[in-house]
C-alpha cells in the first residue's frame, strides 16, 4: 500500500525527531518534510524561544535552515533522493517512522474530552463561534504545531488550526471577514494590530516592504486574534489551508526533471487562484512583459514555497514576479515555471510576488 500523507501531517522518528510533511508531491512510501522539533537528548538550541517544555522532556524548535543543517550533519539518514530535482531533500521513509500524527485526528481527540486547561477552553470557544455562524463542522479542521504534539505553553502558545479543502477555506474566510467587520467582534484581524516598527529589524525582503506585507496579510483573513478572558491575554490564531484528500494530485514522477535555467523578473496576469491557498501555492499565468532574464514562450505558472506569498494574489490581477526560472520536463510535455523557494543567500530576499499596479 502506498503511504498516504498530506501537508502538515507529522511523522516522528524513533529518536523523537518531529517532522512536518511538506506539500503533496512525494515518492512512493516516503515523504518530503521539514524538520520541526527535536528532543533535548539529541539537540539543544541557544534561542530561548526555541524551547518547548510542556513535557518532562524538553523539545527544541528549528528555525530558518537549522533543521536542514541538523539532518545533513547529524541525521543524514533522513534524506530522500528526489528524482525530479536529482538531489537529496529532507524526508523520511515509511519504514523509518515510529509514529505518524494526523492533525484532524488530534483535534477529534481534543474535542472528545473535557478541556483540561484554559488554552483548550479557548480552542473550543473559537471553533464553536465558527460552527455557530457557518456550515463548517469539526471534521473540516485540525491542529498543528505545539497543539498537535501536546507541549503547548499556557502563557505563550497560539491557536494553530488547519482547515481542509478549497471550498471550506472560502467559507471560513467569509465567516472571519464578517467577524472582523464587527468592531466589537470576538475575533479580530491580526493585522489590524500590526506594529511595523517592531518587525522592522528582521525584515530583509528587497522588493517587498513591511507596509505591503501587512496589507496583503490583512486581506488573506486567515490570521486572527482573540482576547481570551480565560487566559487573560490576547491569543494569535492562524487557520492554515490544507487540501482535502480528493483535491490531492501527486505530481511526482521519477522520470520528471526540473532544471534551473535562470532568473526572471516579469509582469503577468493571474489566470486562476484556486490553488493559491495551499503550499506550494500555484498560480497559472499569462506573461505580459519580461523585465529581467531570458525570454521563453511557454511559462505556464508560478510555483510558490515562500510563506509570505501564499494566498498573495487573485484571479485577473496583474502581478510583478521575480524568482527562479525552471524548465519542467515530464513524460508528457515540457514547459517553464517561475519558482519562489528557499534559496540560500541574498537571492531569497530578491524574490517577490505582488500586484504590479497597486
């Protein structure tokens, strides 16, 4: 039987390393992943914010490329040769998994018990509000991050939900927008409270300002805040879209080859945004104008792996895009795509996707 996984599922290794499934294109019986957490027995991070101490055994969260370096230097067995790119990526085989944690099953487990603390009460309260004002139901949701793994912190942890399926995402966005429109609403748009000065020191994107970032994040509607009386603090809330099982098409084929052929900056029209919710976010395009790089005739799409550019632009909008130009050769056809992804060094921060005439 072929291993069945989707974005944000969480394989766990025998050593206790917690991975997070990345996207939907995976080799048979293995999955491409990020490394999310590791126990203190094998890894310790210097940053105080990395500590997860909800268990007797501490866990540490990986940031930036820390997880990649950890695997390459200490746990190289957790790499998968990815045929289309002809290189090793972080991943785990089914026979290496001690456990596979599913966000939807974890939420069902949480909702099946009496809430044991005030964070669990807040988690239920937010969902109950959404259920009351929509047709959405518990099986449409999951939880990820520290909620999935059980080592959340009552003083600091956010509420990180998953919402499954394209049409469910659309309904949720409509419901949240209604909440945000009410000045006295229980849920508010997180980016109504964005502090540009506090974020400035860590901002490195060259073609995308913090002011632009806040505007785009605000219109995505999936980031909320809730003033919790139980917790006596403002809780950040994220709703992460993940494909429903019937929406998943695994594009992995061992004979496909994806080759970097240059760097491009262009203007384009977005032809469809139905897969912009997910990671990778895919935007079919028509190129209007080449501003930098080689001209090619058959650029079909933008493929985005950069978190800031998920749900970034919408159908019929004219956009500015800068990123890596790739040639994709499948058993059936050859085409080009513009890819925004985790590139080492300065080029990562040169990547951009935004409305061109705003």
